[in-house]
C-alpha cells in the first residue's frame, strides 16, 4: 500500500512537471495576446478557445508550405538511407573480407563526430555540385550521413539471423542479390520499420543541415520556418506557439502510433538520441 | 565457403561512395581548411600554418565556449544521467498506469530542439514568462534567465535536459529489464538496506546502460548547437556560446571558414577520446554476443 502511494505521488508529480511545457505551449496557442499578457495564467486553459491562431500560422505565417517541404525532404531521405544501408549492412554482416571490420568502424565513427567537422566542406560540395538551395542537396546529405547509424543498426540485426540459412541458400546456388532480396530483406523488415520510424523523426527534426544547405523560403522545412517566424511574428506568441505545435505534431503522432518500435530502435542501437 | 572477393564490395559500392563524398572527404577537408585563411567566397585559399590555432588559444570567446561546453558536459553526464536512472527506477513497476506515465515522459524525445527552444522561450521569458510569474507569486525577484550572462548557460542546459533526461531514462529502462523485479521493488521500500542494495547490486548490473548513457550524453553535450543557436545565438556577448555555435558564427556570419574549421578540429579532438571509447565498448560487446 505504502509502495503504491509513493509511486503515484512521485510519479504524478514528475509527469506533471514533464508535461507542463507542452500544456503551456498548447494553451498559449489558443489564447489571444491580451489574455496572455494580462493574465499570465500559463497553466490554465483559455476563457475562449482561439483556434484561428492555427489558421494564421498555417497560411499567413506560411507554416503550411514549410510543413509540405519537410515531407518532401524527409520521405525520400528515409527511404534512400534505409535501402542503401540494407545493402551495406548485408555485405558487412554475411561476408568475410579484409576491410569488413574497418568499414564497420568507419560507419560507427561517422555518426558520432561533431557535425561541425562536416559543415563547411558539405556546404562547398553542394555549391560545386549545383545542388545548394534545393531539396536534393539536403536529401542526398541526409541519406549519406544517416548511413552510418543505419548500416551499423541493420548489420547488428542481420548478425542475429543464423548464418546456416545464408549458407544453405548459397549451396542451392542462389545468386547473391537474390539472397539479399528474397531471403534477408523479408527477415529484416521489422528492424527496418523500427529504424525507419527513428530516422523519420530525426530527419523531420533536423535544423542545422537545412540551415546550411537551404536559402530560399520556398524550400525551407518547418524547423527553419519556425525560427523564421521569430522575425515577423515575434510579438505574437500565440501564433508562434501554434507554429511550434504544427512543427511538432507529426513526429508526436508517429511516436504515439509506433512507440514500441521507436524505443526498440533507440535502445537496440543504443547509440544516439 | 568461397565467394568471389568482389561480391561484398559490389553491395557496398553505392553506400560507401556516398558516405565517402559527404562524410569522409569533408572530415579530411576540414582538417586541411583549418590551416588556411578563407572567406568562403574568393577563389584563393591561403595556407597560413598553425596561425588559426594560435589565435584560438588567445581568443577569450573561444575560451568561454569551451568552459560552457564543460558545463553542458557536467549537466548532461552528471545530472541528466542520475535523474534518468531515478525516474526509470520509479517507473519500472507493474502498477496500473506506468505505461501512460512512461509515454508522457518519453514525449520530449520526439521534438526537435527548435521546438524545444521555442517552448522554453516563453517559459523563461523575463517579464511574462511562466517561471518568473511563479517566482513573483511566491514573492521572489524575477531572474533574467536568458539575459543574465551568469545564468543563461544554465537555462539552456535546463531546457535541453528536459529532452536528455527522457533519453537517459529510456536507456535505463532497457537496462533494468536485466535486473530482477524484486530487487528494484525492494530498493524502494526496504528502508536501511535499500541504499546499500541499490549501490552494491543494482548499479553494477546496470553498468552497460550507464556506459551508453554517459558516453552518449558526453558526446551530445560537446556538440550541442540547435538550442543555443535558436534561443540566444550564444549571447548576450558570447556568454552562452558553445564550441559548435561559435564555429557556426565564425564560419557563416563572419565568413572566416579557416578559423571556423580550426574550431571544428579542436571540438573534434576533444570529443575523439569519448568516441573511441564508445566504439571500442560497442564493438567489444558486439563480439561477446
């Protein structure tokens, strides 16, 4: 009984503390500026719900466009990196060859380095390849950079598949690509789903790389767009809050729908947050 | 079994080519650029030897940035990790509702630092913000959370910790699956023995989780960027600057790409030890499986 009481009191307090920033932003997004500045009652719902702040954020503050851009950048990035890393992971998990271990270390190391080590050369590269300030520039970078984590993650997962399956297929004379496509891919689909959800959230939330590789408003993702709002809408906290919620809602929904995969992905790889 | 030698390379060709272009080559290139002076636009890049590094060691703002990164490191590894463990211990129970509690605490992990920065912007705002409103209600003075140079870095770390603690908690919750449930329950109720049991039995069993939580927290603390850039740009007067942020400002605001590269190289070298430790650990535990 005592245990139960300790748990519920402590647990509820912590959860309330954790959720309060969400509540504050949500309530801010549905109030008028007058109500915000005069009453200061951040933790209370509004007198009248002003959902029109979302319309203002979506249309006048252009969040709708930014929102679409994030989809255009995120989806090909996730699919591309999943596909390419499954190829690399397949080679690293099943074949014995000289460079195998070194290559694995290169992939693991790359995902942990400070991004600042890549910033200037990647910026120069995209200028010289004529993909600066375009969707492709950011997408290609995301695909390439996320290969580090994804290859490592998928290789580890493939290692858990008994190699006898692989050997048997080899003896049957199946081609290498056929084994990859018909045998290994179906087996790693669950792992790829977990990985895909994690990657989706990470790429959706990216700010730095879009900041460096995109200049035009028409290509900017929500994260950049939200920071942009600080210029014109800096005094309209309610519109800014609505914008923040628009930027956050997709990863939140994805997480709530696929929580198990998300957590599995994060802890199986146990690599980054 | 014999396979033709080129087979694995055929599978690796495209991923490796992309990785080389966008990750490996840039790392080398940044090293080279750190010995140069370049404004990012002009066609000529001037080789100046170690001058950038000499300047860096005499640059007070870089010094402030390094010290702030150390504060981040202590905050992430020294505060977020133990708090994550505590909350994980609390929530690793079979009572009704633990699942919802966990989900709610996970939520900040799904947010980008830009959104987190935006949310905390109102909480920390000096005149109308939530924290100062509460302080005033209690009869206390307002604090310049983002404007007082002595406070601002801690405010940023606090905002980032909201997410970081969720992360370390997730790692520990996974680690606690290896610990028998009775041990955890006993640790909460068993008065005098609880602490001893916690230190001598549970902590050692959680070593793998601790290694991951601590190293990842350190690596993340040393590359913190988004939240600093969004909330303060390193200000006021560089008082909340961190290495990553200072590098970006020098390179892309002041167009000192050579100098910026030198900052990145120092940041990289400071992080390198932790990266190598982590890689050794992960690859070793991989082989033991």
